[in-house]
């Protein structure tokens, strides 16, 4: 029979501010800056805070302004901004004892929206120009080909076909789409067919660097050989190799190549050397679109023999509560549930969570540097095994928080820029009962391969035996996996004749 019963249970509910804090922590530095920029554009209670050195204000003025903003925020919260029901308990739980007061004037270094081209406008006003306005921007592959195509004497249909081919090229210069698929491009109204596109492809292949517009590696290398003078030694033999025996060349089957081509060893060696001088990706010589930038979150420096970690000033949030608007709202008598009150609350949460994000990333970075000091002195071979749990226990954080604080975060060091995750290699056992990191094993393999005899390279079995002699017990398949991760070819591919 159906019955009605009451059951008591406990569950954790994330408040809106805690949800925002979690989301901001897992963003990369570029995504975090974009988030702040959007908030500055949409929230009237936020304004961009320029550094004191840029706007000519002294330290005392900056402190006074910060104090004024803090008092405005306090007045607004006490007079007309009572926290929404249920928010105060969740907020205090989120603070973890570290955020008891709002950093009202905490700021972040980021350009205001629409200020990326400010230097050009200044040049228009006072007749002066910035040096950055005259920096040469490299042309992309497609831009270069379109510029050259304008000089070609083609009719409208052939020019349109060539433009379609150019737009279909990959960044490395290859055409990986079928010509039949390009013939169905939208907006051409049946002007293109496969034969016309094949002619246009030949035109594109002659516009600039040889090899552009190739449909395979063999064709790319063949186009570069065809562009060489006819009297180039062993050019015909090299052309035959790239068109028919490229796989054998990659496997260094020199005896079989010599038998198939019917040539002597000296001619084969010269032809192979000619092929290896060719460029397999000619499109990489052109400028590429922005999109692969990495902005470090923390910077590691050695000061008086100690490693010091600091937040990258370029990603610190320079946003603050707009003092004038906050004062006007405090005097308006609006209720705490009005849209403006919610926007002011969101502005306060954003500033506090941005500060909390930087603080957490800095603490995690300091813990990593303290545990991996040997890496900064001796390199990757000195990396120690480390788990997220180790950092979480030391800092008193949850392991998921450390995971978010290390995902898509980067550290600038004297040895280069590394992702936080790089400092968490897994643990491997040694013959003596100790442990070492997988990164250290990869570094040992790299050192052995760099020091090997090119005419007698070390196989994966030999590498496993050499590691065993040094007390590191790994399987042969593990050595193969690590070698492939470092993009090192097999022994036969490394052999030099």
C-alpha cells in the first residue's frame, strides 16, 4: 500500500558564488582574462583599474581610493544590500577562513575592452605614432598566394577556381580535399568542374614556394625536385625514389633500393641525401593565425639562492567596484532583489573570487617549486614522483581543487615554460627498492639516444638493459612507449650509413 514517510538527509548545495569560484579556478589565463573583459563590458558596477604608474597616481592616492571604495561597498551592503536568503551561510563556507573581508580594490592587469588599438588613435590626435604600429605582421600562406594570384593573367572563372583551391589548403600547404568535393562549393553556381580545378591546382602549385598545393608527401617532394635545375646531380634518381620508393627510404632499406633502382651505392647515397634536404611542410614558412599562445600564470626566479614564485603581473585582474555608481546605488534605496543589486553583488563576488583564484594558484605553484627544487637545478632527470594528493594534504585543500588549479596553468622558469601537470610524474620502482619518476626515465632514455653511435643505434631492448644496469626496472614496451612520446624514431630509423 502507498504510504507517506519523512526522511532526513544531508546534501551539499553549491551557492552561486561558489559555482563562480570553481569555474574561474579551472579557466586558463587567457580564458580568465576574457571572462573579466566580458564582465567589465556588461556589469556597470565594474571598472578597469589602471596601475598607479600608468595613470600618474601615487601610492597614497591609490590607497585612499581603495579605502573609499571599501567604505562604499560596506555602506551599500549594510544599508540596502542585505544578502539574499541562504547566501551568507554558503559564502562563509566557501571562504575556508581565508577570505573574511572583501579586497575592494583588488585589481587585475588586462586591457580595457576596445583599447587594443589605442596607440593608433593617439597617433591621430597628436601626430605621433607608436612603434608597435609599424611592426611588420607576417603574411599567412593564403594571403601570400592570393596576392601572387592577382598578378596572374587569368580569366574570372579560372581565377575563382584558383581562389577556391587556395582556401582549401591546410596550414602546412597541403590540399587534403578531393577536387570533386571542391567542385560543389556553395555560391559558384556550377562554374567549377573537376577538370578546371585540376588546372587551377597546377596554377596554385606554381605561385610561390615549390611544394605548395601538393596532395601527398610524394607529390610535395616531387614538385620541389622538379623546380630544381635539370643539371642537378642525381635529380632524376631522387625523383624516382620519392614517387615509387618513399617507404623503403623511410625504413632505410638501402640494399633493396639499390636493387630496385639499378644504381651504385654512391649514387643512391647522393640521391637520398638530396631527398632529405627537401621540405616536407613548405606551408610552415608562412605566418600563422594567432591561437597557440601560452601565458604563464606564475613566474619562478632565483633570488639570492632561493627560488621565489610570484603571480604573473600580466594576468592579475585589474578590476574594481565603480565608486560613483556604487554611491549612487547606495543612496537610491533599491531593494536587495532588484536587478542592479544583483549586478553589484555579482561584481563583489567576481573581485573576491578572482583574488581567491590567484591566491590558490600561487600557493599550488609555491608547493610545486618547494617539492621539485632539484628540477630547477639539474633538469627533468631530477623530477621526483608527486601526486595531486600530496599537494592537497600539504595545503589543506581538496584534491579536486588542486586538480583545477593545475589544469591549463603554466609556470615560467629559467628552464622554460612548463604546464603544472608536468611536475606530477608517476612513480616507478627501482631495483634497490626506491622510486623514481617516469619523467626521469624519459630523460635517461633521451640521454642514451643522444650519446649513441649513429652507425649502431640502441634498440629498445638494449635501452631496457641499460636502464636495468642503472637500477631502473621497466619493461621493453614501456621504453618503446616513452620513446614514442618523445617522438624519437626506432633504432633502424636512426641508423646513419
